[in-house]
C-alpha cells in the first residue's frame, strides 16, 4: 500500500512538473510548432492570431466542435509558451500586462466552456475572448 501511494505521488509530481498540458492536450504541441518563430514574442503573436481566428470560427457553433477544440489547444499552447520568454523581457512592465491578459483569458474561457452549448452566451463569450486576445497581441507587440 505504501508503494502504491508513493508511486502515485511520484507520478503526480512528474506530470505536474513536465507541463501536463501536452499530456492532456497533445494537439497544443502541434499548434505551438506551427506558430514557432525564432523570436519568442513572434511565436506568441502567431498563437494570438490563431486563437482569434478560431474564436471567430467557433461563432454560432454548439458543444465541443472542431473550432472550439482548436481554440482550446491553441490557448494551452499560448499559455505554455508565455513562460518561455527570455528573462530580460519578463522583467518589463508590458510582460506583466500580458500575464494579466492571460489570466483574464482563462476566466473568459472557463465561462465560455460553461456556456459552450448555450446560445447566445457562447457567442458573447467568444466575442469577449477575441477582443481580449486583440488587446493581448497589442501588448505583446510592445515587447518586441
């Protein structure tokens, strides 16, 4: 019994430290690879462009359709790459604003997820998500 508890604890620790998003959202890695650029900020900007396009494509949908699935994975890819920016850029005030936008996007996305089957709430949350992504992109462009 003690070994099982130890093994489960170790497994949980390894998953939590390894960026579990790619374990549970394997397509996030694909979107991160598509958006990859030599400049980390440009990679994030590419991901915001993808998220905005997916949010627009998910309009008038219902449930966990392909556009919402893409948005979900792109958002996880963005979140995972946000922390990979070099230290000198992370020390700038604009990075702190970008982190705040990211936190706001999480709140909006959780509400979107709750209303994914209910119109017009889904579309309202998608519009709000897209406008927040636009603000995030503008903030990221100041970091360039």
